[in-house]
């Protein structure tokens, strides 16, 4: 995993989970209904998504453990429909679910045999990766969405190593989408203006 290890990713995941769940617990029911900077999403949608992500990653861990294909989502509409349904639940129930799924995901990771971490699985974007990528996938979700909740967590509060790995991956992904020249000019100091990039995660 390039400059990051599975141990790094798990540490960042656990810390990000604390940040995210802490924010969820501090927000009142009314505050959870407030909009976020994510188009069309309230804080409830963010919490619903993070819960659904934990369950989806648990399916990948099951795939790695058993060798039986178990995709993150059954189809392209499942994720969106699931988020909308979960976001409509009572706030207390939503809090309980996101805590429960985070705990279950961590337990599933702890139980996965060492050799199973090398098993190939397929992400929601269709990429085939070893299961050892799963802690990093979760670390991105909980840390970035802890910021998205808008409860005082900023990227400056996240571990430096995590931010470095996230920035490198985001730059690489954007570069493959047609922004390579603009990114290269800006990152090397040859252009004073950062390129306008769409959302990535």
C-alpha cells in the first residue's frame, strides 16, 4: 500500500471513528437535520452513509474470509436508496445503528485471518484490490465525513500521515480525470492558481 501500511490505516480508521461518532453524539436531533456542504445531503444523510459504508465493507471482509463473492452493493441504486431510507429514521435509532456497525466492522477486521487480507475483493467503483485496502477505505470515510458534519472537526485535526496519504491519492485520481496538467503546474509552483476540481470522495 505505497507509503501507508495496513497498521497505519487501521490506526487512522480507529481515530477517525472516534472523531465521527463523537460528533454524531454531540449533535442534537435538530442539528442532525441541518444541511451540509455535500449537495443535497443533511447531516442525517452523512451518518446514514457512514453506517451503510460499514455494512458494505463488512460484506467485503466476508468475501475475503470465505472466498464467496459478496459485493459492497447489489446494484448501482442500492447505495442511494439505502441512504435515503436510513436518513429518515428517528435520530436516536440512526445513532444506535452507526455505533453498532462501526463496532461490528472493527470486530470483523480483528477476526480476519492474516492470509485472508491478501484476498482480492471489488470496490463499489469496480476496482479489484486486496482486502488489506479495506481499513484505508474506511479511514477515508470516517475522517473526511467527520469534517463534513461541520461540528468543529477540520482537516488540521486529522493525523498528518492520513492527510498526506489522502492528498496523494486524491491528486492521483483527479489527474486521471483530465486535470493532470493543471495539477502538475500548481503543485510544482509553476501556476499560482489551484485548478477547480469536482468532489472526489
